[in-house]
C-alpha cells in the first residue's frame, strides 16, 4: 500500500489539476502542510485548490496570504473535486474525517494520495506516503519537496512547514524531536521562516473568551489512579458561557499533563452530539490503545476518539475506569 516519495513527486509533475484537503477542525500541521504543498505545486505551474470541511481558524490566516484555502461548499465545490486529476489528503488517513467531502472524494476518478504520520490507514487512496515515526505531516512534506530539488524553498513554504512542525511537536518538546528535526527547522529559518512571528501568531492571539474558557476548563481538573491520570472537561454550557467553540480547546491537553506525577492526561469535550476525547501520555504508556477501546486511534503518546452516544458523565466514568490498566509501570 505504501508508495515512495519519488513515485508521488513524479505524479505531481505529470498532472495539472490538484485538490488538497485535510481533516475536520484542522490544526497547524494539516494547514501548514496543505499550504506548503499548494505553494510548491503552484510554483510548478499547476492548478491547485485547497478545500477543507472546516473554516480556516483565525489564528492560522497568516499561513494563507494568497487565499488558497476555501471552506467546502457542496453546491460549488463538488465539481472541482470531480474534475480534479489528483486529490491529496494530508494529515489524516481516514476519509471519514473529511465529513461531507468524503463521498465526493471517494467517487472522484482522480488519483488519490494520502500523506500522513498516523497509524492504521483506511484503504481509500491509490498512493500512501506514511511515516508514523515522523514528528508531523509537515516533516514528510518537507522531505518530499526537498528530495528532488534540494535548493531553498521560498519563504511562504518555509513558514508553513515551520508552523506545521512547531505545532505538532509542542514547540519542539515532544519525544521524536531529535538533531535531524532541529536541522530541518534551521533550514526553514534560513529560508525565511520567522520563529518569533509564527509563535506569536499561533499562541499569542487568544480571544478574551478563550482565556475565560481555559480558566473554566482548569477549574474542572481532577486526578485519578493515585495521581497518575489527570483530566479536564469542557461542556457545552462552558462553551456557550465563554462564547467559544471546539477549535478554541486546541492544545488544552497540555495542562493536565503538566501536573506533577501525571503520566496520562485526557480532555473530555462535550459536543452537540456525543463526546470528543483527547488522550496524551508520557514515556512507554500506549495511550492509543486506550483510544482504540472507544473507537479512536492515534500515536503511542497522543490519540483521540469520538463517541456519538451516551452522556459526558457516563463517558468519563467508562474511560477513566478503562485507563487504569494502561498506567501500570
């Protein structure tokens, strides 16, 4: 199922019409990877559209000065997908995460390429560039764009890739960050990425509502299993009270993980239908195995799941009870 970078880059050069997309509620890695690849393809004279199910989060608008990213509108964009020669799905390996775009992508005659760093892909694409040892999809895209042409990437691509890698490594503090990654980042800075500006755009542009949301979320902090597990909860009531949305909870899992003695952290987010669960862990704890018990998946130390039935109270009780076996030495 896996293809080589050379094969896929060859396909890029052979075709003209491209559609790029990423998962629902896109993060810095998905968006940065999309923009970097789109700018590179446009530089090769290709026709490129970026269509996402979700709107572009305000904190990431700086990545897209050329306004390539559009929110999918079935009435106008279904034809774009149908007429594409190549569709590239980035930072997700499951078409269900494309939501209403899924049926249009699956029935399109376009060559489908999946570029991702998550485990256990769904069988929907013709070509897969997968590396679950990569820090981010942005890292994989960097390797693709520099494999055949090692010359400098222009500053907009460098900025997008820096943002992708920065956000998915927790600002370069997660386990897979090694000297090679720092070497890649050094190249991106050399080519025009501004670390100070990018960090400020992503992490220092919070709305007053999001600050209040964080405060109310931290007030729900609880520990379990002799202090090894910490969890926080965001309810619909909290979101309404702070005038925020699911997107504003991005990276909130860092806070339960910051408690001394904690080796696993969970964010429970009540949705209009069901509950979204974000899992994190340290060291050798395979938190993705816990996520699988609830229909989710992810990396060994970072995973997620969504349950569409049951109350948030019931979901929390079930997940906390199931987590105990994963917290043993």
